[in-house]
C-alpha cells in the first residue's frame, strides 16, 4: 500500500537472515528490505548482537545499503542515476559521521534542507530518508533520543519539515507492517507499533492532537478532504471524529472540505437522514465548502464499470450469495471468472435494465482469489437494487458498491487526502487498485483510529434495530451515541470537539470509557450552569416553621454563587417548606440543622406513621446559629404551595447493552439492557419554571441535568429533566438506589480482586504452617 512511484516490481533475493539487538532496531534496514520487496528475509533479535546479515555485511546502514543495491529499480538511490546516488551517499555519510554528535543540530540542518523539498533527495523516499529516520528518531546515537530533540524544538514545532517527513514514512501501511512488533515499548509493556510510539513521542498533554502530525505530501492551499457519510442514519461520535478531522486538516492547510453523501444504497437511505446529517454538522460547527452526492456520478460510475469489464479486469457473476461467500473464503475461483468480455457486457446490460437475469448478477473485480487479505478476493463492485433512489428515482437499477464508488469519486472530485478510519485499513489496497486499474489520479490515504467506547454501539445497523423495534425514542434518544442523542443528554459541543481533537490522528485502537467524555463535559458546564433545588416527591416531608410569619418573603439571589454573570433568581421563604425524605428520616427532636441558603433551624417535633417513617416535622428558625457549623446537617428545601412546587419528571439513563465489548460472534440482541431508563417524580423550586428546552442546570446535591421539556404550567404538564453524567461510574443522583452497569461491573471486579487476594493470603499462611 505504498505510493506506486516508490514501489516498482522487485527481484527476489536468496534467503537472508539479519540479526540485531532489540535495543537497537535497524529501522532503515527493515524498511529498505520492505521497499525493495526483498524475498525470504528474516529479521531476528539476538542479545548483544550488532546488526548484520549472517555471513555477510555488518552494521545497520550497511545492511540497508545491501538491500538498496539489490534492487536499484526500487529507487532507494534515487531515480536520476549517478547524480542522485551521490546525493544519497552524501546524506548517509552525514548521519554516519555525526552519529554521536549534536542530534538537534543535525535535525535543524535537514529541516532547513526540507523546507522546499518533500524528501531529502529527488521526489521519492530514498535510503537517505530511512537513515535519517533511524539515526534521529530510533538510533542509539541520538543524545537523549527523539524526546530530547522534541524538547529542544518546542515539541517539534521548529522542525515541522522533519516531523512531516518522518510522519509520512511512518504513515505508510508498508512501514507499519514492516515495523510491527519490532519497536520496543519504553513504558515496559512489550512491543509497540510505530504509530503508537509516534503518538507518545509527540504527546505533550492529552491523548494526541491533529496539529502534531502533518499530512504527507500536503501543500498549503491545495489540500482537499472529504467527509462521505451514508445517509442511512444520524451522525454518531465516530462520524464526528471523521468530520472534525477532515475539517481540521482542510482549514489547517487553507484548502477545502467536501461533504459528500455516499448514497449508493436506496434500501437504507432517505432525505430525512440527509437533513439530519446537515443539522449535526451545523451543531459541530462544521461548514463544508461544497456538498455533493455520489448519485451525481452514477452515469460516470456506470461507464467506469463498463471499462472495467471491457478491459478484462472484472466479470459478471451469477453465483448465489452464500455459495460466493464460501468460495471467497476458501479461495475458489468462480466458474464465471473466465467468461468472455462480450458475455460480461451483455449481463451488465441486463443488470442496468433490472431484468430477472440481471438481478441474479453482481459485477466483481478480477483481482487475486489467493490473496491473504480476503478483501482482495474478487470483491463485488456493482449490484442490482430494485428500490427507487431518494434522488434519482427509478432511473437506475444497478448501483455501485462503496469500494468501487468512493475511490473513483475521490479522484474525480480532486480529493488529495482520503482520511479513513482504521477499520478500512485492509481495504486500502483495493482503493488503490480501483483508481490504478482505471488510470485515475490516486489520492493519498491516511488512516486514523475509530472511536470505540465500552458498552456503546456505533453500528448504524444495530442502532436502527433499536429505533425500528421501538426500544428507544428515536435517533436522538439520550441513550444513543448519535450527536443529537448525546447533546440531548447534556453534552456540550465544546466538550465533544475538545474530546475528539484530543484523540488526534492516532491509529492506535483503544476501548475508551464514556466517563472520560462526561468528565470533560463537567469541566465545561460546572462553571456555566445555574443552580436550583428539587425534592424527590416520593417520601417528601413537610416542615412547619412555627416562628415564621404567615406571609412568604422573597429574595433575589445569584443563580451561581461563583459566577454572577449567569444572573439571578427569586428565592421564596415561607412558613411551610418541604424536605427530602432521606434527610428527614434521621432527624431528632431538638436537633439543630442548616437549611441551605437560608440559615439554621431547630427541630421541635417529629411525626411518624405506624411503620416508623417520618411524615411531618415542626421546628423553629434559629438564624443566630452558625450555618457553617460542621456538626449540623445541611438540608435541601423548597417552599410549599402549588405555585411554589413545580412538578418535574427526572429521567436517568444507562447503557443500551450489558456487555463491555461485543465480539464478532455475539448476537447483540442477547445483550440488550432492558432496564436502561428510570423515571421518578420531583418538585422543584419556583424559579425553575423559567427553564426552556435545552437549558442546562445543576440540581443541588443531585448532579447535572438538561431540560428536555419545559414546564407546561400545570401538574399534568410537568417539566422533564434528563440527567447528564458527570464522569463518575456510579449515578450521581440521590433520586434512586440503582447503580449503572459500569458501576456494577467495577464493583464485581473489586470483589474478584479481593477474593483473589484473600485466597493468595490464605495460601501463603497455609504454606508457613
């Protein structure tokens, strides 16, 4: 999957064994062997060994030179004959002669040289670039290592051209495959992939940042990226990362970003999804420079398919789906693979007409049925769909598949960089094959890791199941990881953007907890949302303050004590107030308590029912008491009375599935959480009536919430508040005794660890006896 100008066909080499020490990985030699496509080469580690070919040359650079010379056509000594070779040798000697010198000085020298160049010599990667990478970033001779270079160059900001070159080399699939499991993880966790090390060495704070890694081959003013969602659902967090990444790079390089609706499957797509995707991008503050549709290119894509067939690079297959799937798995060629071009073109015409015969057919690329990467085993390119398209109606009966349409349209639209999540990594060679075989311009592919969260489904097919089965309110259900769902649950766009950007362009796949996202969100909303009080309706206990007047009094107080800019609210003080049942349960006669935001009171009478539950209280205000006294209980309260008690429905949500990570063999239907929504009733202070849908707030001693429905003015039109998680595993609200799945799992893990520790301790004691 290396750019074609780098990798011509290679000649085979005899069996070669290269020994090296794990503390000095010969990066240049490994990559040189990969680029020259050297056959039968084995790299093995040996303690204390100097890099060498068994029975041959010794030294990392010398071994790399051996591979470079073995296949001159690979271009590791340049493509312009002796002139390029002399320049390559000059740079190789520069690093060899200065290997123990000032690494920062050497880095600055090549950074200046690269200012107007893509690579050190010529127009493609040479041995000079590989030796530079090893010497400065991975070589033992770099004083203090790459970390020291970064520290001396403001995290790489003063050497952007070196960072860009190294990033380019490391971003190639060929490099990642060659160096996989060979780079030692300095943190003591065994081997680390090259992209993981890249992220760690540039990381100065969070998990990563897009601005730390430049796009290979990018030119300011010429970069064109694209975000190509399929309009078959709402955007979710994973799509948000792709959209933000594409938008970020387009802006960083003063280029443009195209929003392209990949509408090639009429069975799943409709205009409702198109409009909601546009709405989601607006929420994310992303404004595409151009909006297109793959359906705009159906005519051209059909002609390219005919070209594929006419040139013998594809065929029309009538093999039944299950049989075809089995043949691909076993590497068995289809009986239709060798049929004539004329017959293929005839069958394709039947597909275009949507005839009975045509609907039995699928166009397949003629690639390699023995490929280890099964994606390349004659994949499908075109198929029939008998459902009208939401834009083109019944004009077409045969439609391109994603793997055929995307690379072609990318090339036609001038996309310079196709940014794809790592789930498509195995399909990258297919992408390149399509544009190459059709003689189209090849965009540069850049992989980034997809977002994965514990207990969260990101498959649109599975999310659609919940919608279609009525298990959720819709695509904007607060339990959904869609942009609209998480925003409805109280996630701010600022927190989402910061979280996504903090992930950077890393290719490392990690299973993250949603708690991290919600904890970040808490930092955003805590200083900015107003505070209110609400009391749980169930078990609420009235308190009569006998020494307070019959008429209520009012006072204007800040809605947020630490942020006066949020404004003020009116607080009602009255003779009759309402307390939380949990607070009232333990109160004793003559006990002094503190009423939050009012002052102290003394309980004079406690009334209980036949089962011992507190049903009413009487007391006296004691405003001379010290409200800061640590020995007094701090009680939430609201004034009693119809106009003072605002009815509220509190909704708390949990995950939709009960398993942390679903495996491929799992049926997600078996892990549906049937207890993912809890509702309870509360009464809020009078000032809360002014909240509108979408307003966020904190209920004191309960947590953060967002208004999902405003108060309608009567008890049968209560306000609905949705709890916003704050990053803690356990539900923060005191409304109910339930706990979340994540909390239960964490508790189980603690129990298991405790049991193991106890068993180990018992075994140890038994041994001593």
